[in-house]
C-alpha cells in the first residue's frame, strides 16, 4: 500500500543552507549507520562529503538528491564522459568543477585502488557490477585503509534495488528527506502502471533493440535490466527467450521470425559511434531522423511493428538511474495504449525536473518513428 504524502517544496526552492538544516541532528552527533545491498553495515562519523563514484554514471543519481551533486564527489570513473557525452556537457555547464574531478578509471571495470586511496575519500560508492569485479582488489585495499564502501544499484534489478539504494544514499549523504520523496514519487507511478495492467490476458511481444545502430543488430536485454520494465508494462521481451544473462545478442533472423508487436530502440549520445540520438540537447527532429536511419540501415523496416507504426526509441541512460520510471511509463503506453491512457510520462519528466533534478533533463529522451 502506498501512502500518499502532501506536496513537498520544489527542487529549485532548496538552498544549500536548507540542506544543511535538514541533516539529521542524530547523524551529526552520533554518526551514520546504514546497511548496503550486500547486507554490510556502513558506519560514518558524519554524512559523507568526499565521495568516490566507482560507477561514474551514479552522478545522475546524486543529481536527483543534492542541490550540487558535484560538490561531494572527490573522484569518479570516466564511463559517463564517453558514454553520455551530451549529459556530461549539460552537467559541466551547470557545475564546471566537474571538469576538474580526478578519474579513478576509464570505467567501473578498471577502477584503480591506488587512485581511489590517493583521494582520501570518506566513502566509495559501487554498483553490483563493480562489486563483482572489485572484491579481490579494490575492496581489500579499502578495508585495509579503513575507508567505508557501499554497494548501491539501479541496473541489475532496479525494481528490487532502487528503494533500498535511495534509502542508503539518503542516510550516507545526509539527504534522507529528498531520498524518501524520490522513492515515493517512483513508487506511486509504478503502482499506477501495475494497476493499469491488472487482469491482463495477452502480452504483446516486444523487441528492445539496445544501443540501436551503435552495435550490430540486435543487442537486447535478456533476463535482466529492461526485461523487468517490459514485463511490468504488460509486454513480453523476446530477448528473454534466447538470452540467459542480463544482456546479449539476437540474430536478425530470430527477430524477423518472432514478429514482435512493438519495436523499441534505445539510444543516447555515444561519442560519435552512430546510432539513435537521444538525451540532453538532442532535438526531436534529430532523434526521429536517427531512428529512421537505423531502422532502414538494419532492414528493420520489414518488421510488422514498424509497418504498423509501433516503432519507438527510448533514452538508454534510464537503465541505471531512478529516471527509469519514465521508461516504465513509456513502455506501458507503447505496449498497451488503451490501458495506459491516464499515464503521462511528460508530466513525470516535468516533476522530476522541478522537484528533484539539479541539472534538469532537457532534450529528446524518447521519440516515436511516426510523428503525431
């Protein structure tokens, strides 16, 4: 059962002084204790103010929790700079100090323990995937140096992990009211989608073409990541029938023979490697033209879904951020437009930007192949 709460102050109404007042007195006086996704207790003397992001994309999560997310980051992994170029540029315009942050690795799989230790952080944040790769090196070094490290995650199973990850960040960063407000915002909208799909008897097949055009056709979620969103939105992910892991590749022949009812590409600003353009500073015209070009080049115009006007594109960055609620709502509307008439992703984006985002999401974050 979701508890409805009264309206909260807008994001732009928060000032740094207000955030300082919001820090729990108990936390300041007695320290912070919280449990991460591994079940490990994290103990801090006070809310963290020198944080290393072993998953650089988690800056987008801090962006929804803190008025100045860059101010608490001592260093980060660099995958956001190359994998989300437009978003990085938008953050740099608002917070130029981002350009001076030290890198601790090119991405989460090659984070340097030495680089992290040199920054003398009071907290290191890792994803589940970082934890898988880092247990033998990074975590041992952090434990030896008595530097707290916590696992959060918005990628592997976001429907399970988002709420506890936000609660953990709220405690460790001293922004619990904002984290709780964001959790409730997401929870209410997920509940609305679940309610819209109650009594569903048919689940249309969906092809989610991940990084469409930037890699050979057709990368897809398997039994993880976007698969849960598709299921929640009342669809059946054809990738889950063939891919045992979280992601993988489907053959063009399998895609054609499966005849999905809905085609959804994912895209972003991928440093010039091609594909569907979506995200910060991208116009709808650019997004639609790039989607049409990918569909034509990859011969996906032969799909019944494309011929029927059920071809769409979604910002890939929503797979590792609480902004995934937008993806869920969009999938519901694309898969079951009759059931999802009252679901409004545009309104959700406006509220995310107004109440939560220090750097608003401004650009084309989704597009339909057919305008209208």
